[in-house]
């Protein structure tokens, strides 16, 4: 389902199917009217492909749609420099509307059904707690999560 591009909305770009399932679990936790303001795009098939797609297609679209916020869901593959590299692809004028989140290794390492993790992450956001976000493979998202909550929470919760 596509979000209304003229209203505040969140577009999630998942690197792979595991990240898509996480995002779907998050979306299912939203009430039905708020679900319409969150769109999950098809998988990009890799973090580099996701960033290339973001640069080529989504940066121009974000300029046209100032109410669009984008979440890039990537696997960090235990690489310290991946977040900085991904951030370097975001133009300065969009940095307040783009968020990069993901599992420190890969989602399958969470050892819980991914849709359940996504739902738990949404509940944490709704209740403004960090129970699930404090998992050892998710806690590196703390700075992005704080920015995300400030900008996106009013749209989805």
C-alpha cells in the first residue's frame, strides 16, 4: 500500500527480505489509520544496491515530497564504517529526514521470528522504552533511534 505522498509519511527501504519482514512486523503493530502512513518498498538486494537506489530515485523524490521521511534498513555485517559510509550518501538538506537503522550483524542472528522483533520494536517506540532496542545486536542504533523518534513518532503513533 502506498502512503499519501502529500501528507507526512515514512518510506522504508529494506536491504533484503529479512529487513522487509522486520519492517512489516513494525507496521503491523500500528493502528490501521497510521499503517497508511508507512510504506515498505521492495527489497534492494544488498546494502550497496539500496544506497544506489536511494541516491538515484529517492533523493529526487524527497525533494518533490517534503513530508517524506525515509528509513534505510541495512545489515551492518559487523562493519564499523558502514553507518558513516551510508550517511555520506545523504545530502545535507535531507539529513533530518533520512534514518539508517539495522542489525549489527544480520537480522537472522536475532534468533527470534523477525516479524515478532519488528512488532516489539514498534511497541518500544510507541511506549518510549528501549527494551528490544537494547538487544546487543540493535543497541548501536541509539543515536539514529533518538532522531527517528523525534521526527517520525508523531506520524506513526
